[in-house]
C-alpha cells in the first residue's frame, strides 16, 4: 500500500515538471496533498502519536494542501486569466530526462545513505520532490508556477519529516507551521499584491533591479 | 525562560497596540519601552551568561557580545527611522506597519543569538525573513515590491533547505537513539554520529543560511533588498543580519567541530565559500554606479573575509569576531550617512551626486573617515582583524589563498575608492540644487559608531579581548 502511494507520488512529480497547463499544475498539487494524507495515515503509528498531533497533521495534509491552497490558486489563475505557462526554456523530452535523472540519483543517494532509522523509499521520493521543486522554480517563468515549485519542495520536506517518524513530533509540527505561514504569506499577501501591480503574473516583468 | 517569554509577549503587545493609535509621535514613542526592554534583555543575558537557561535557550559569551552589537544598532536604526519618517508624509498605518516590523525584526534577531535548540533557531531566522519583507516594501513602489518578493521567496527556499539540513541531523541522531536536537545534548552525541549525514547537513545549512549572512551562493537577493529598502533598513541588514547569519552558521560549526574529521572538512568548505564570495563581489562591483549596491557588495566581500578567517582556526576565530563587529558598525554608519546624502540631493541617482565635500563638509568628513575604515586603514578595527588573518595565512604558507585574496581585495578597494572619491571631490554629471545642509543631530549615531570602531582599532580594551578569547576557547585549535 505504502509503496503504491509513493509510486503515484513520484509519477505526479514527473507530470508536474513536464506539464504546461496551469490547471493541471493545480490539480497535481491537490493530488499530492491527498497522497500525503494517505501516506501519513499508513506511515504513522496511531498508538504512539498524540491525538492532537494527529489531527494537526491530517488537517494540514488533507484540508490545507489538498483543498484550500488549490482552491485559492484556481481563483487566482482565473482572476488573472493565466492558463498556460509560456516559454519553458526546453522541450518536454528534456524535462522528462531531467526528472528521470533526479529520481535515479535520489534513489542511488538514498541507497548509499541507507540506515535503519529512516524509510528508504519515502526518503527517495522526498529528495526527488525537493529537487523537482527547485527545477520548476529555475525553469518556469510565471509567478504562479514558481509558487507551485515551492509547494512541491515543501511537500518533499514534509515527506522527510514523515520518514523520520513519530519519535520527533516537534520536527513535523514545526514543518507544518512553517509551511502554513509561508504559503499564506506567499499567496495571500505577495501574489495578491503582485496581481494588482503587474498584470499577468509574469516573472520576466520583475526586472527593475539591476546593477 | 519566563523572562524571555515575558520579553517576547511584551514586544508583540507593543506591536499590536501600535495599530490602534493614530498619532505619529505617540507611535514613535513606543520605541522607548522597546529599547528599554532590549537593554534589559542584554543585561539579563550578561547576568545569565554561561548558564543553560533551559532546553530551548542557551546564552554564552558570543551571544552576549553579538546581542550588544544588535542593541547598539537598534538604537541607531530607530533614531534614523524616526528621522526618515519625519521627512515624508505617510499615513499612520504605514508607520505602524514599519515600526512594528522593525521591532519584531530586532527582537527575532536577538532570539537567534540566544536560542539553544536548532529548531527554535531556525524558526527565529524564518521570522526575521517575514519582518524583513515588510520593511523592504516600505515605499510601496514597484522596485521595492520586486525586491521584497525576491527576498521573501529566495529566503523561504533557503530557510527550507536549512530545515532539510536540520532534519538530516535528526536522522543522524536517531541512528544512535538520540531523539533531541538541542545543542547541549547534541554536543555529547556528535562525535559518535555518522559524519556523512552531518556533512550533508552542513552543506544544506550553509547554503540555506548564506542568504542571511550574505555570501555565495544566495547573496543576490540580499543585494536587491539593500538596494530597494530605505537606507536605515539597509544598515540593519548589513550590520545586524550579517551577525545573525554568522551566528546561525557558527552554531552548527561549533557543534560539528567536535568531530575531528568534520572539522577539517568544514574549514575547507568555508574557505571555498569565502573565496567565491570575494570573487563575486570584486567582479560585480567593476560595473556598478549605484552606491547602495556598492555598499551591499562590499558587505558580501567582508562576509567572505569573515568565513575565511573562521576557517583558519586558532587566531582566525578572534579575527572573524573582531571583523564582524567592526564591519557591522562601519557599514551601518555608511548606510545612515548615505541616507543623509540622498536626502540632501533629493535623489539616489548617482548622476546627480558629486562635490559632496563642498556641499556639506561635516558629512563629507564622515564619509571619508568611514571609507578609510572600511578599507581597513589603521585607525579602523578592521585593520587588526585583517592583519591577523593575513599573518595566519602567511605563517601557514597558504599562498594559493593569500595571493588571490589580496588581488581580489585590491580590485575591490580600487572600485570603492574610485566611486567614493568621485562622490566627494568631483563635480556631478548634472548639477541639481540641493535643499539644505545636514542637520548635526543626524550624524550623531554615525560618529559614535565610528568612534567605537576606532577605539577597538587603536586601543582595544583588554577586558573585551579576554572576553572574546574566552568565547572561542572551546573550539579546536
């Protein structure tokens, strides 16, 4: 069960790097939130973990990552009439190549670092998600896709804290709080403000600051 | 612990109250209790120095030393922020946002210095990012928005990467059944942890926090932030945030230095990072006309020097600390004085700036003095630290570091000298009528900061030197 979920998660990573349609991005982010919810259920030991912590984790994954953020992103995209990511710098083939290299390297790295304290498969998926998120931020040109890259990176970090397990609830809780606060600020304050100042949310318009 | 909780709740209470007051002078008056609390926190830390407050806070000599730097800069910055606000017409709401963000920034920077739990340290650093973004967006202009967005976005990614580093330490700790990550517990366990995990953790942490201290690879957003923010905010970024970023990296450094294998490896990494930063700073300044960016790149260069000094060990630790403190004071006073220059000319376009010495001789003397000091000329405290650094490199026969470093520093100095001397003595490309001379009250903080640096440079107080030596006593020689 756990392995199936992780494989679906990795497939969403491949898809999210290659796609160009904003609505697909948003759906994939929602799917990842739901997947994280199921991984957390399968992975966490319900006897050891405190009930309040458990509710906190579930609310974060299912409610926040799975529903609220995608809903807000959809509204934002509709309001600004953003449908397509324009001008990715390379073709889709290159993107698939890059993401495959990332996944293979993460797998090799996780195997090299293999210790009994962590779950190796989740660890592979999380490292891949961190690097895929970074790849999206580097490759894409819209503010919305940058935010999506950041959210993918955040999902990766959340997975690492899950792979550590229940012995360290402070790590998971802190990760969640950080995630919620920065996402709200990123989307609520900055992107909202930017959609008023710059039309179309193009990152290439942010070029006033030069040497 | 209770005292610290009271301090932070009072700060938040002050910030919340500020939004309900519609008189600007009363809003500014809120700074008085805040500064009082900051001084009290400093004294509290001095009294409890060397004690383990509890598992979350840890106060050592270095925290007290750097906290004093932050407190001095807080006084100067708040002084200039009030002058800045008096020069322009702003709504009380904007002032409330700015003043409360400044208070939160200073209190969070103090929090980084005294936190003894890696997760708490990380949380404080993230909080400084949030406050900084509000401060950079002060002007509500496109330029400041762009800088704030870039700073916030890249800082969030950097801090997220640093969090991955902390998670790696947790994983390494779980291998030996140590589920806690407060510094004093980790100190017992680090020698038995797997070095490979800790190496990866250090790389992630250094990359993530490089955005705070302002070194390669993530220094670029720092430059933009200092360019777009008001100058007194640039001063606290250059002076205070460098100290805070250094402290964050230093916490991990002192922790990992307990393992001999990691210690030599970390020094190499710090050396490479420092050299790269100096290289970038020297190359980028070749084509810059904007003084704010010039000062920001100079900060990158000095942060690089600090990391190189740290990597040398032994005398290098002292050099790093002296350099850090003196650089904070000099750079902050330069930023404050440039605020006055821009006000005098009513522009920050360097085409209109020139002949400053004739227009305002007192301000000119301050710029000239600070300029000589930032080049580490003798009355400056930087002279001592750079002398120790170069002597250590010389004695170690590190020619491959020493020669490129000196060449790059010379390039940097030449760039700075050309721009500064042009500003002081050459006529501008286009002359513009200036409003008035600098008010003498506006230069008091700069003079005090520069005198402090001179004091460290000419006759360093013996107690301070012993204090610094004791602060780095526990590190390997």
